[in-house]
C-alpha cells in the first residue's frame, strides 16, 4: 500500500510539474531523456485525502456555510468542556465568529434550528433541557475535530475558525 501511495504521489507530481529538469542518459548507445521530479508533502497529502475517507467528510462538506460555522463553534467549545457543551456557549461562539468575519449573524432561533439540522445529520446530538427551551439545552458532539479538519481542509477560512484564539 505504501508503494502504491508513493507511485500515486509521483504521478501527481509529474502531472503538476510545469518546468521539469531533464537529464539525458546514454543507455546502450541510445539517448534516453529522463525527467527529475520532486515529490513534496503536498503530493503525499493529496494521495492521502483521495484514499482515506472519513464517514463524516462528505456530510460536512455539503453543509451550508453557516451550519459549518455552527459545527466548528461547537467543536471549539468542546475543547474546554468535553464532548457535551451548552447550547448558549455555541450560540455565543457563533455570534463572535460571525462578527469577526463580517458575516450576517443568524438569530438565536435560527442557530438552534441549525443545530437541530446538525443533529439530523448525526454530527451532534441536541438534548432538551427541563424547561424544554432548546437555547438552554446541551449539545453532545458526535464528530471528531480531525474529521471536520479533513472535510474542510481546502477551506482556510473554516480551518481558521478552529485555530484562531477568540475572546468571547
């Protein structure tokens, strides 16, 4: 498998190489041109992305932008409080992210609705509070942060939401 991955990375590097250096070798009286191509980490990562599938990657990639943001906010909140977070903390983080990104924020009820959609997609589980008010309920994270990173690897903006330190 590793040899196959190496060959695939080499193929990717050769297809993307615009200015290869050439070496002409004389083999048994014949001139043979050989291209020297460097395989970089980007090529290996592309092979890895193509060969390894996350069961959540496709679902996360197809989410609307604000639902992706809400999911990433829930993941950020879970870093400090474990796999179960308070809905109000996710809503607060979502508002902060939207404000910093210059995005129009959704209302609290819209964020709660987004969280219910993420629940329906089996990315998290929204619990009901005793008061039956969803905004004061808890959210249990069902997806790993690595799965979200993998799914959104091509979106620097989304990855920045996970990585940037934010004061709420």
